[in-house]
């Protein structure tokens, strides 16, 4: 299978595509990666946040403060046997002069900020020098992309403790923190880094999709589309179409501009309302709850299943990042893109509204005010799991689609749920499935079993057909029993389950 269309890219390189389905360049065995394999002990204080492979089958591992790569073999170079390539932000602050632009050669961690020229919401003020980089603790997520490419997601700073009324607006001094780096590995072992600055597409008044909590990359259906779950919504990016926005003099543009909407679409979010049935007649009265999108999964149809702290659903794919005119230029009044769509144009499913939980009551808009009314307990559309009232959190941290089409969800508070179109939801107790510890992630395997990661119990392989389970634990496939994140690489056969843990990482190809 061809991994992607030829892409001239902004650097003049050509992506000739990759053949999927073969065994790949690595042994078809189980491998663990720890300090003995080149991961520095000083980087492992917060554990490994992610392990992923790109379309060249380079193995990328990230901690909060560093990115490692184990290069796959090529016709002219043997593959690496340890992680001897490590990248961070140690080269210091990177300032982009107002009259030039060049990709960086280091990650945009806390000590390596990009300087932006930003004239705020009005668009008519003198540009300010505003810096953008990761906030503590740094890297939060990675996902492999095209050949020799990985995407690095960062944490951003929000003023939620002493609520700043300007938080997440164009007046927020931290509006450029967090975001995503596109990292491309060069033949000489160095990297080229481009920072993707995310901002609400319909207005630059809002900069509230900044904390990158989960990313998935489509290698198969809508090739080379990147999805990012954030603290607010889900963004769709087309990295192959990225370009630096320049003014008529060839200098980098100062914000505000819309050139980014050719490749970036921010944002969508299935929502519920806080102890309310969301009012359709007076939406301004709603207290909407959405965000913490830690569950993302691309379905076989190319649509996106999503789960967050309060709500969940299925987003229908569209290739358009933004509203375009007849010439393909971002322009209101054209064909609707990712974030302009509403209702059934954007979502196949929105779970959680209306919902009446165990409390048997909900606030309903009567035309002039909210009125607390009785409702049949456990009626309506649950936000996957069944909280007491609509708008109460469900803490979804994983979603995956099994080969038979059943969608599975995980929550450290509520456990495991499945969803079938004609059946609805079913619920499962993790302890009865053999899981020890709170659930941290869930991945459906090609053989129909579920790999359920937990904090303290390693991985449980549970078979929905037989309700039997087996375990993968520390010393027998994992560096330790704290599973932070999992990812299934289906580009090779047999596929690889990548597991990030508290003290290292693992690639599992042989399952008990």
C-alpha cells in the first residue's frame, strides 16, 4: 500500500511513499527500551510520554524533556541499535528576525522559544514581540508521521488558579505557548523543526487549543492528516500543506492573518451542558462543557472517534480545513470546512446531550429561565459512561475501534464501555476483566482482543469473545507496570504495540 501522495514539501524534498504490510526493518520480537538502550536517567523522572514510528519505521521515544530516535536501516546505513540521537531545546532561545525565516534545528521546549510578531485582535496595532514554546512539564505527546517525520505536542500555560479574564484570548500573554512541532530527521542525523501555532479558525480572538493531549496520524485512509486532541477541542492539520506566511515583501507576516487556514483547522468539540439540557433556542444561556480530549481513534471509514472529560462522539471527515471560496482561498461564505460545520454535518454521533442520570433531574430552559425538572433516570444519550447528571465528568482517556467495528472506551473512574450502532453501550468492570490498577489506555488488536493499559497492572489482554485474559507485566515484556500510553503500528505485519511506561518503553509483536 502506498503511504502517501508525492509531496514536494517546503524543503524541496520528495516523499516517494512507503510500502506497507511487510515485516519492516526491525526483528519480529518483543523489545524493551530503557537506560541500557540510551535513554538518559535524568530524562526519565516523569516517565516516557510516548513511543511511535514514522513511515520510514524510525522509532521515536519522548520524555517530558527530550526526543530520541532509533534510525531504521537504509541501503547505505545499518539501523541503530541504541538511542544515540537525542534532541531537546538546549541550543537556547531561537529568535526569528522580522525579515527572515528558517526552520529551527532544535525542539521548542521551555528554553527555546520562537518569537512572534503579534498585533493582537485589532490587527492595527504595532506588532508585539511575543514568545511561544512549551510550558512545564514540556512534551506531552508524540506521533509518527510521514517518512522520517514525527510530531511533538507540548503543554501550555493557562491562568486557571487566579482566573485571568483574558486567558485563551488574543490578550492572553501566554497565547503562543504549547502547540506542536513538526520534526523531520535529516540524513546527517540532525533535525528540521517547524512550529505549528494553533489558533481558532473563525476568529483569532481565541487561542484555547494549546495543550496537546493526544495525537493520531492517518497513514491509510485520508493519508497524512494529523488530528490533535487538546484541552478545548480537536484540531485537524494537513502538515504536507504547511508553508510560512509571508507578506508582500517576503517577510514573515505579523499576526493576525488567515494563511494558516490552508493547512490548519481549529477546532471541533462535541459538547454537553453543565446540569442542563443544552438549549437550542437560546444557546447563549448554555454552560457548555467540553475538552480534555485524551481519546482519539481513526475509524476504518476515516472518520474520527473522540472522547474527553465530559463528552464524546464521532466527527465526520472533511478535507477542507476552513471555509473556502471558489478559488480555494479561505473566505467566509464559501464551502464549509472543518470547524464551520454544525450538527449532523460535522458529527455522526454526539454522546451526552440530553442525558438524565441517576439524579433523575436536569435544568431545562423554559423560554425565559432555567427550571430544575424531573426526568426518567438513566434516559437519553449518555456521554459513553453514566454520570449522575449531564455535564458531570466521565474522564475518557482512550477510544479504539475493533476489527468487528465495535468501539471501545476507557475511563479511570468508570472502567470500560463498548458501543455498537444497533446495540448501544455496554459496560464492563476492569477488575472482572483481569485489570489491576486504574485504566490508562485501551487499544484493539487485530485478533479481536483488547490491550488495556493500567497504572500499576501493566497490560491486560482481554478477549471479548471468551471473557478470558492474559497479562504482560514488568520483566516479561514491559520495563515496569505503569503504562502511560499505547499505540498500534499497523504499517508492518505483524503489527507492533508501542507502550510508553514509567521507566522506559516497549515494542510488542508477539502476544501471549
